[in-house]
């Protein structure tokens, strides 16, 4: 039963990535694309967390945490650059 629930949740997460990919490709502005990439990495972090729990391995959770940190820093950096024209 647990395996079925995890499989269904991962399937829904993969389906949730599809609109993000569309917005990255067809996004009318750069901020739209940045937000879509941020949402996509959030979904990927959730998928890695679920997979880590399914496999009973902490390695995938470490990868998910590093990806979340890099995604956050990247989003803040790009947002600051778009707003002010410089990062520092």
C-alpha cells in the first residue's frame, strides 16, 4: 500500500513539472522563467525526498537539500540582478 501511494505521488509530481517546462520555454518575460525554474526545482526536491524515503537512503535527501539551497541562492541572485542591474 505504501509503495502505491509513493508511486502515485511521484507520478503527480512529474505531471506538475510539465507546466513548469512549458513556462520556461514559452515564458514571455525573464522573471516568469525564473519563477518556473524555481518551481521546477522545488518539485524535484520533493521527488528526491520521496525517493529517499522509499529507498531508505539519506544520500538522496542530501542531494535534495543541496539542490534546494542552490535553487534559493540562484533565485535570489537572479532577482537582485534583474531588479538592480548588479548582484553586489
